[in-house]
């Protein structure tokens, strides 16, 4: 079942719509046409308890100021140093919106756009569509569709489709912050598994530089499941450069086919989530160093309120030939698939 209603008005007067997809178990996902955003995701835990497990903006008036919580990031997520890249021999200068670098689409970021929307009651599906007119320095247009499906299989399916009118680079993802234990709980007490031993090496500006490093015997090692709190104590000297300590790590997988990229478990809530995706990499991020930020239902997000797990191409892959190329050619359609599968124990 899909229900539609008004979420609120943006400062410029545009309406933001809220779409709720519910299954027969009482679980639901709430989606906003602003940013093709996952506003809430309420799933079962131990004893049949339903809880919202994602962070979200407090209201429509403040959503444009929030830190991309659960928005669809595009055309290209991640950091490109100096905003420079080369596509088929053509030098491209993108906007520089964070210091001297391009990050998350700059002025064209999809997380700050109002999408058109269509619903299919029979398929429990909401499709958001957008005409990307080349903002952020790209200069060429794309048709973008972000599709969400949520049913009785306890799986939220997300697919971002991008059709190129000219050859370009793409790296869409979703910037969802998860806390399976519920709002207000410390996210470090969740158990995380990331089944790869490879993480990228990074330059001084934080962007991947084309090298690979082994995660073993570092706090980035989640080959075997462990709490994030415990992982942060493993040989930490030299790993965390600032306090409070936080992760901003890029993991690389051997396959770019649909595969398990992460498993997150809340022992206290009896709730598990598995993330399957078809990208080559995944970002693990928990911004503990950020200023307190207002959230849903009067919450203030600070410290370790949730973990962000973002599948996609390796950031800066366009400048690193050792990684899978994010180039999509004229007339081609690129599809990024992400499945969030929930279960209880």
C-alpha cells in the first residue's frame, strides 16, 4: 500500500511530498520527492517491535540544510581533487564546492533537487524522475530515475538509472545513516561485517589515489563481525588522525556484480540488515566530528548516532585507472542497484 501526503514547503514555496510504502507486517518506508530521500524506514526487531532505523531531517523548511541524510547523491558522489578529470581525452573542470575540490555533484547534487514522482500500488513501487541539466560543471544532460520498492520480503530495493545524452561520468549512491538499535542509541555498539580485505589508499586531500591497502590488523578490518566500538581499539595508532575518532573509509570488492557488501546487526534490538549492491566499492562513514544537527521528532544528532554505508564506484575512480571506470557513453543507461534486506533474531 502506498499513501501520499504533503511533507511541507521549502523556503522558496515549493511543496515537498511524502510517500509511504507499507507491507503486511506493519513495516514501512517513507520517501520524499526532495532528493529522492529515504525519510524513515520502520522495520521489525526482536519480539515484533517496530522501530525507525534511519536518520532524517526535522521538516521541509530545514531539509535543504541537513547533511544529505538518506538523499540520492548524483551525478557523481565523492571527492574529485581540484574538480579535474578527463573523459575520452576531453579535459573537464567541475565546480569546486569543498575547498578546492568537487564533492557530491556540487550545485547539481540530486539530494538538493525536487523530483517528479509516480506510484504503482500493485508493485509497492515509487519512481522519482529528474532531468539533470548538467549543473556542477558537467555541461551535458541526463535523464535520471530513482526507483524504490518495498514489500513483504523485508527488502528495500533501490535502483538509480541514468541515461547519458553525451559521454560523462556517474557515481550515484544513497547517503542513508542507519542505526538498527533505534534513535538515541550509540551506533558503535552495532556489529559490522564488510567482506573484503581491500581498502583504497588516499592522497593528502582524502581522495583515493589508485592504490590498495590491506585492512587486516587495522581498525578498518571488519572481515569478521565485530562491534564498531571494538574495531576502533585495534592498533589505532596513526589510523585516526582527529578526535573524536571516526571512519571515512573506501572499501573495494573483487566483483562489480550484485553481492553482499555489508552486514549490520543490533544485538540489543535483535535486528539485522544486509546490503547487496553492484558497485565496485563502498564508503563507510560516521561523522562523529560534526556539529550537533537537528533531526526527526525533536532529536539532536551528535557523536555516533548512526553509520553511513554507501555502495557505488570508488570515489575519484575517474582519475584512477586501477579502479572500475565510472564513464557512461552517449546513449547508454547506467543502473546502480542497492538492496537493504532486513531480518530479526
